[in-house]
């Protein structure tokens, strides 16, 4: 009673929610916790921090906000470092509303966060900075090419300085997946022992050709004009034979992904298999949309999470035994492909 009287109703709710989150994280960690394993997360475009909430129980954003998502697949355990790609910058929320692109992007991020159950507490930096206030400098969007690879390399160097004795699992989604693939094909990252590639495209050219048919060249020219992406530059498809052959890799796609069509991911996987990559595996979901593999559809979410832990177990990495067992049958079918 003394505590309840001391705290007002709002603060008590925040206090109680925090205790629940800590308890949930403790219970989760009891099943999936290994100090020898760490993670690097390479996100897709926009909302680069809140994307992580779909894969780990709770973390602190650069703005100081506590972020979590009960709906997430929670397949990444701490510690984790987020790759900050060059187009992302922290800005005042007051300045954000002066730029229509920024506030439209913020609205889209907010809707996506609500759909995925992402919960964000008040910023410790005050109302001036919010996690949804990250600005996107369109001219610096690189789509997995040199600038993005540089950012990921810098993240890796920062991460191994913090966690020098861990095996790293590199988890990339969308643009982050393409960046991960291209980086691994060109540079040495000795502490990275496993890769997860979610919603990866084989090439922007193929993606646009599939989506826009006869106008794909025009769309590509527009993208090249306003971003740092180069149509003649590298792509995962052009680097297939340079990718490390002994690196366990799980590729995840969905037949309902409209932004990165399933056929683009399947083409990359087929090229890897034709080149003799026996440790590259392919999980196909049925109903989830792009950037929503972990939260759009309950059946897909459960399948994704269980197969992911079966993948971890197969290659002797930290895993949740119960989830790995649940995904064992599907994982065996994936291995047989």
C-alpha cells in the first residue's frame, strides 16, 4: 500500500509493466541463454531499431527508449549489436514534421509497430527525440552495395571489440540480408559462424523486372537517380560463387511477400545449390508479408521460430530445446532438399 500511494497510477502501470517484461525476459533466457553466442542484426529500410524488437525480448534504443514486442519470434538473445546504415540519422521530432517524407515514414513505422505488437516506453532523452523520429536521407539509401557493406563492417569491428570471445550469428532482413550476403562474399569475418537471411533479393534488377514488367528500367533509373544504388553495381546474384561455402546459412522467404517476391529469393537459393552449397537451407512461409515474417501470421511465426532453433541446434549453436524439437520434422525435410 505504501508503494501504491507513493506512485501515481501512470507510474505504477509503467513500474508493473517493467517487472512483467523483466520476468518474461528472465524466463525466456532460462531456455535460451549462452554467453558464448552473440548477434549482429542488419535491418531493412526504416525503423531500424524497432525491427529488432520482433526478434529479441527487450532492448534499449539509441534514444533511450525501452523497446519490446510480445508478438515477436524472439529468436535472438542478448547481446546484440544493430547495424546503423548510412541513411539513418537521429533528428528532433519538431524538425521531422517540417519534412513530409519524414512524417509519412514515421506514420508507416508506427502502423507497422502496432501490427507487430512493438511496445515503446517514454524516451529518456525527453520528447524531443523518439525512436520513430529516425530520419531517412534518401540520397544515402544503398540497397546492399558498398556504403551498406562499409556500415556492416564497422558494426562487426565494434561488436567484436565488445564481445571478443563469442561466436556471432549475423541476422539480416531485406536490405540487411542483401548487405550481409554481399559483405560475406567479399570480406573476412572470422567470428561469424552462422547467417540468417530473411526476405533477401537476388538482384534489384530482377526484383523490379518481376514487379514492374515493361517499366522496370524506368523505375530502376528513378531509384538510381535519387539514391546511392548503382544498377551496374554488385548484387547477391553476381557474388554467388564468392560466398563462403562452409558457412551455415538459413534463407527465409514467404509466398505472400509482395515487396521482395518469393521468386527472387528462390532464384538466389537455386544458384547457391547449383554451385554446391550444401550448408545453405531454405524455409518457405505461406502467408506472411515482407518485414512481417515474425508477426503477420501465427502459423508462419510458429514455423519460423521452431525451424530457426532447429537450425541453431543442428549447427551446435545456442538454442531453445523445446522449439528446436517442435521444428525438427520440418527441418529434416529442409535438409533433404
